């Protein structure tokens, strides 16, 4: 692939730091610039090989970039994109890594200064950990990245952002906004809510005696609440629909258990087990 001159990453946490490491490891850009509010984070990012140089000034960091990647909490993406775009050159592209897309893309696509365009992106990678200390260059290996496209999306920009992610992940997919947000509600956002709810429902005495299965089922409940409240609220429509489907499934299991219907319960467990095991081959 043709080398990019400069990629600027705004937000040097788990995703932003890992992206910088991966870009530099694969030599996909001549220069990776980092933007952070803290000089200590910039220094740490340079030591860890996530960036070539950094700045605390958003405008200085994005000025000559080909691509600006916003790796920040979802509630900060729109205001930062609008602010960054005013300092970017014509032909440059703003993209993100946010877990929800509808609100973000609708607020930015076609609303930035002339010559600067936005493409929504969401790498399906990460962990319950956060911060630059958890970043690693292989975070995206074997994962998927979803790009969102509408009738207003620049096809040129979409190709360039696809080109950015293709060497880093196993597969790049393009989806419309509702499909992305419905999918993530079902396979990411509701599972996080369930994990939080399981921990919330357990009593303090029960939590002192949890087996490994509980720890595995609730691992993502260690995720940063300050990140996840905004993710959940920004996709609440799709999440409520996914919660309704989950509620139907839950009630089905509950009914079989209440009636003591061994055959029905075994069928439900067996079907779920088969479906879950099939995911390991994906």
C-alpha cells in the first residue's frame, strides 16, 4: 500500500496507543503524531513507540495530517472533530474508533469545513483495561474493523480509511449506520450491561465466594464506567430493542426452569451451547 505521509491520533489510550504502535510497526505512515492533553502521556507514548512526536495542541497536531483518528470517548468525538477540521488542510480525512455510529456520523458527515470529510470507523478490538499502559501493537491482529457508509460518504475517503485498516485487521467491513448500531447493541453493548447487572445483583457476601465462571462472565464489568455510560446512552434506541430480544430469551429460560421442564431447558441449553461453540471456528 502507498505510504501515508502523516497520521495524527487524538487520544493516546488503549486504542489510540495501540493504533500508533501498529502503524509504526508496519511502517504504514512516514510520521505518526499524537495529541494528548498531558505532556506526560506524550512522553510515555514516545517511549513506548506509539508515536514519532506529540503535542498538547489539537490544531498543531492535525494541521498537516492526511488522516486524523479520534480515539477518544464517544461524547468527545463530535466537538473534537469540528474543532480539528477547522485546522486541517483540504483533502484530509477525519475518522474515529467509536463503538456507536449513528449520532456521531449524522452530526459530522457533510457538516465539516469544505475539503475535509468524515468516515466512521470501529475496530472490534479492545479489553476491559484502559490507558496507554495497556496498549500493545498486536491489539488488532485477527480482528475486524467496521466502516460506516451513507449516501453522503466520500467514496475516496472510504477507500483511504479502508486502506489504513486493512493491514492491521483480519477483515474490513462496510455497513450502514443502523446495521452497525443494531449489531453492536446485540453483541457488545447488551453483554456489557448484563455483566454490570450480574455484579450489581450479587450480595457482598456472595461476591466473596465467586467461582472462575463468574469472573469470566463478568470480566467486562471492569470496564471504565465513565466511557460506557456515554456509549450506552448514545446507542440507547438499538440497545433497548436488543434488551427486548434478550428479555424474551430470558423469560423462555425462566419459564422452562419454573415449570421444571427438563426437556425444554435441555433443548435451550444445548442450542445455545452449539451456537457458542461455533464461534470458536470463526
